[in-house]
C-alpha cells in the first residue's frame, strides 16, 4: 500500500488535501503520472494545508449558495458551440474547460472545471449530460447541447 496526498478531487477516493492509502500500482500508474496526487512524506505533510486552503478558496461558500447554483444549472441546458465536420463529428472532444466556460458565458455562475464529470467523451453534436459537484453535499446534473459552429 502507498500513502499519498491527493492534489485534485478523485471520485470514490477523496478530495484535494486528503491523505489516503491506495495500492502501489494505482498510485504509480494512474494518480501520480496524471498529477492527481503526490507521494506522502514528512515534508509533504506541510503542503496539505496549502492544498486545503486553495480548495477552500475555490469552494462555494455555503450549502444554501451551492443549492441555489445547482438549481440554476439544472434549470436550462447549456449550449456549447464547437467546430464540427459536415456529419456532426467534432474536431476533437468537448473538455471540462469548454463546459465551465459555456456555463459562465450562459450567466449561470462560475464553476471549477475539476468539479465537472462527463461519463463518455463528447465527440459529436447532440445532447449530453454532465455531473457537477457544486459542494461536498450538492451534485447537479447539467444538460449540454453540443452544436456545430457556423461555417464561414
């Protein structure tokens, strides 16, 4: 078992700043190379406070605000305009940064890209659903409309 400090939220494992024990292969092959965690050391213990402070600064202040934001996100679909071919196939995929920018552009509020989870890669136009963890206790389903950008 490897003891690590999470630097990002990992579903089913913990939030940024948490110290967890995972199997060596999971840490070595997945968490560490992707930058989701760092190896736990005595010196690394000091980084936990700065990681938790950064997480607190990004977090929604209280539960009422989080529920209000979740209600806004559920209320209407978010339209994402992206380049696509004639058959509706996208040039690339829709990333969580694209979704966060579209939510902010729609005036629904500002959300952190790290709190957005998309089940499948979005590679074509159509309607999709993403999960947004607004607060520790509040999760919202966000409806996405992916449309092709107008050709010039």
